[in-house]
């Protein structure tokens, strides 16, 4: 996928971008519950449901960012969460939040590469990642995920898809909130992933007609896509958009049932692997 590019250069670019993003992040902006409970985040709610009971489980939060997922898992009773990210300043934010929420004993944040995990084989019950695989060398990262998962363990990833032309226009406009090397998934990549060592892979897609809300942000509310990330705004704006979003999400499920081919034009796919 990235043979022509230096992986080290990509790592440096990703680290610099996400450190800069961390510098702009206020602790008060971190929405711990919203990411998994907002009506406008069906993809993360679905991903969480596939983890089943996380109580007393050991979890790896791959590409943890500011750590909303790690904090949520701690709140829900996970035994331990190892949270890794390429960006030191993102890790520092999570350390501060874990201390504030009194989860420092449960959450261990660490700077680490997804393609080179330092954990022993068969360490984790669950691996979770939101928007991380399309930033890394996917093959190497998944090999490492497989290695550190316990037999029967589950790995769940939420990833963007590349097929929708409207989303691709947004991506071209919103260059300041994206890294230059990220590569959203396509169905060919997903089919290749199924050939990995994992015992099984299921995937489901989300956000098709619900993208009308994104168009509203751009055309009506005039939200600058280079100043505010639309996917975060949608979660934080859940109360105002919940009714309309619930209706559109219902339309999505009906459309996907009737015309499965249209799934590829969704914003997100959720990949659920079992070792």
C-alpha cells in the first residue's frame, strides 16, 4: 500500500500532526461518554456492542489519541487498558485525564508504534481502534494485533471508506484536519484483510444518508471544515441532531438491506476480527 513512501517519514508526519492537534485540545473538550453513547455515533456503539462484556478484561486501545475510549472502558469496568499512540503530546493528555478521573491505576498510556508493539504474545482480550488503520501500514499493524490478542480475543476497528464522491470532495477541502498520508479503506482492501490469520471477520457500514447533516454543516451553518472536524462536531452536537439522525440512520439500514452494494458509499466501516 505504501511501498513508495518511507515509513519513517510517514511516522514523523503523523507524530507532528497529532502533537499539534494535542496542543490545541482543551481537557474540557474531551467527550468521554459521547463517543460511545451519542445517537449520532452508531458506528462506535456497534463496535462497543461487539466487544460484549468488557468487565475485568485487558484491552489495548490502539492509536488512542486523547483517550476517550480508554477512559470509557475504565469507567465500564475493564481491568486494565494499555493505550498507545505515536504522538507523545496525545499520551500526555490521556495521562492528565486519567489522573483527573482517578483511573491512573487502570490506564497505562505509552508512546508506541502500531506496527511494532512491545507486548508479549496473547496479552489482550480486546483490541480497539478508531480511525487508526488508515494512518498506519495496515498489514504490519494487523499482524501485531493478531500476535498480541489472546485466542478467542476480539479486535474491533472503525475506519473510513474511500468510495463516496461527496466525502472525497470534503477530504480535498479539509486538508488542515487530515494527514497527507492517510488512506481510507476500500472494499478491495477489506477483502484482502479477510485472508489474514484471523478466524473470522465481519464488517458493517454506517453513515450514508446521514451525511446530509454534514452537508448542512457546510452549506447552511457554514462550518469551516479546516477549523472544525465534522465527525467530532456530529458527536458533540448529538442532542440537537438526534431526531433527524435517528430517522436517517433508519433509512440507511433499510437501504443497505435492500441494496447491499450501496454499503461501500458509507463514511465508515466497522471491522470485527476474532482470533
